[in-house]
């Protein structure tokens, strides 16, 4: 699993690579119960082993994004639902400064769904 994750991050070109590493660090530092794994060949972050969010890049634009697993329960103008019924994404422009406050706000709102029990954890 570590090899798959390393290969994913290291195979990216700049500035996407640095952006993804920064996003990874932000996500992992949110809470001691957040861990990283691989699901669907993507970096997946779990809260107490329950899928919470993913990191990926848009196939057309090559821009990184954070995919929020329970996005339908989150209301924020920066989140895009598209044709997804459950998930929403937060696009990140890798050539700009990261909107850290927005990222942390959305991620913490999502974590609160799990911590409050609204999303059941086994």
C-alpha cells in the first residue's frame, strides 16, 4: 500500500505534486484518528477506518481536488456536486496559494459529521 501511495504522489508533475503533498499533510493533521490508505487506486483518508475523503486529479484539467465522501451533507459554495449523488469535490488550483482556511473549514465540517454520529462509525 505504501508503494502505491508513494508512486501516486511521486508520479505527479509540479505544481500538482507539491499541492497534493500539502493537501495530504493538511488532511492528516486534522485529527489523530485520520489515517491514509488506498481505495479504488486513489489516496483515501479515513476517520476511524470510515472513508472520509480522497485526493485525486481531474483527468481533463489535471487540477487536484479533494473528494468529500459525504459531500451531499455539506453546504459550502466552493463544493461542486456535478452529476454525483453523494459526493462533492473541492477543486484546488495548484498554481495559486492554497485556500487553507476554506480547506480546513470544509474538512472540519465533514469530520464533524462523523464525530457527531450523523455518519455512523462501526
